[in-house]
C-alpha cells in the first residue's frame, strides 16, 4: 500500500473519532446521593413532591423559592432556588435541577421544567431574572 493511502486512512479514522467525541453527550443526570458526593454542579432529575407544597413570599424575599423534590431513586430533598418562582411550576411534569448539594439541601442555579404537552417534548428553562427560555431535551437553547 502506498504511503499516501495509509496517511489518508489514518486521517479519516482520526476525523471520525473526533466527530464521535464531539457528538457524545457528556452531561449525565445524577441523583441527590451522587450530587452530595460531588463538588461540581450536577443535573438532578425528579418530581416535585406536591404533598410538601412550596414556599415563596414575593413581599418578604422575591428571590427565594423552595420546595421538595423526589429524585429518580426516590430520595426527597429540600430544593432552594435563588430566583423568582417559575411560572406554571405547579403544572410541570418533571424537573431537572442544575446546582449543588450543601449538607441535606440542594441549591439550584437553574430549573428546567418539562411542561405537559400532548404534541412536543420541550423543556422550559427559568432564569434567575424570571425570563423563560425554551430548551431542547438536553438543555440546549432553542432559537
């Protein structure tokens, strides 16, 4: 085989490897137990525990919202979000929280809500300023 053909095959193999590594989704969902062992921000998926309600007093502190969430393993933790209460929070089916555990509480920097819809599978991202952005399945912003 010619030297140029070998170099070409190696270049193609490296290019394919790079493309696969770029397309791989490196973000994985964790649970509260894994988040408490981690020092970095984690994505925790779960459901709002409706039996414990929510706490939000716009007069006292408009940037404090807390509730309890059950993760995929069934563990329930208090979640504290330093932002306004998301619009239609009570209607959300599933939540993805991005944040860190501190002792037994989860401090969320972002809340992604899966809104109930018959026709699409969109998430809604609530920013700290109260603005709502529609995001894709893995948290990428939609334009």
